[in-house]
């Protein structure tokens, strides 16, 4: 039986990945700073540990065939774009990746998946909200709009260097705004879909929700199950990447809010306020992944949001009951 390690298993994508790998019959070890907040994971082993520590990395990599490296210091726009967390984001994530890449080679790991991000694409190609350019070959000249993006780009290059110099098999994906149930939905590190679902769930009928910026900035969002399917296909393929994993169904943030309101059956007003917004436009370009892996997303944004809103609304209502 193949033994796999999921780094960041206590997080949103990592948790869903553990479940999928167990369904497929793998022996799974998870590692994270914390247990998963919203679900009981079926991992064969779960180690609470800090991957910035070399000794922890040695412990978790023991007897492992394949690694899924999703552990990172991350969050939504409110965390990434304030500038206050830049040093932590760069230091913590880079340290983890340096440890994993080096020890994977030394400890005989056969293959490593690394989760990069669309945040590594140059800001100059994402100034037009209607026509962003995010094809894999548009990465250079490099000019990410955040230190989070710069760290992702560095770590892509790090893993590719270990592939070239030491023969470490790597698979690199650039995630485009993955969303779904069982992810962070409050506290400042949540992403746009979760934040909007929470705001709509908390709002009284006829009230308002706040959206950062003018709301005309565009993004695409991919449902978690589709992301996991693409990750598994990439890992089983002979294609190294980097490759986009995302949806091409682009929408403005105001449009996203209106869609969630419609799903919730609430009539609310959007109040646009100053706040971190990132690039003006971003959309996945799936030409390469279709060509190399035959993968494409099948779920509409609305279908994914219906599932996500139902779950977040449940959390909000449960929290209200506790507060009473």
C-alpha cells in the first residue's frame, strides 16, 4: 500500500484531500499545527507539528512514498494585502518548502505535489477586469502583487531545481481561488466566497453587506471537489507542471455577492467600502490542463456556492444559538 503524507492536513484543501486519498485506498499520514476545525479526518496517523522544524519534517517523512505539500502561512485579501504579515508569510512558507524539498530527497520520497497559487502571476497582466491574462507561460517577467505571490513563485522554482539537480519527481499546480464547505469562514483569514456567504447569512432581510473596493474586480472560483480531482490527476500523470487548477467562469465580486444573496433568498444592499482588493482581474486559463490531463471543471459557480452557503449558514446559525 502506498504511503502518503499530507502537509497542511488540518486546513481546508488538505482536509478534503485526506478524505479523497483514504477513499482511494492510500495509507495517509497528516501533519499540521492543529487538528481540522470542522471535521474528523480519516487519516491513519495525524501528527501535530511545525514543519519549520527540521526534526518534525524528518519524523513525518519517515517511510513516505509521496508528499502533498499544502502547508503555508496564508489567508484572504485581509491577511495577504495589509503588508503587516509579509515577513511571516515569506519566512514561514519558504522555510517549510526548503525543509520538505531537501529532506524529501535525503529520505527517498518518490514524488512531491506542491500547491502554488495564481497569486504568482504578474500584476501587469491583471489590470483589466474583463481581460486578465493568466496562462502558465505568462509568469515572466515576474511581478506578483503580494509577497505571498513572490514566495509561491520562489517555491515553484525551488521544487523544479530539486527536480533538475536531484531527480525529485515534482508536480506543481497553481490554484485559483478554491472554495467550499469545511473551510475558514470567519476571523480574518477567510477568502471572498466564504466571507460573502458569512456576511449574507448574518445580515437581516433588507439590510446591507460590505464589499471591499468598488466590487468590479473580477475572479474565478473553483469548487473543492473539482480541485481535488485535478490534483489527483496531476499526481498520477507524467506532467510536472506548473499548471493552472481553476475555473474559467469569471465574475465580479459584486456579482458574487448578488449570486449568494439570490441563493439565500435575501434582498440586501451592497455597500462598497475601502479595503484590500488585489489585482483588478483574474481568471484561470485551462488550455494546458485540458491538453495535458483531459481535466475540466463540471460544476457551475452557483452549484458550488449553494453547497457552500448551506454549510456556512449552518455555522452562523449554530454560533447565534451559542451566543443567546
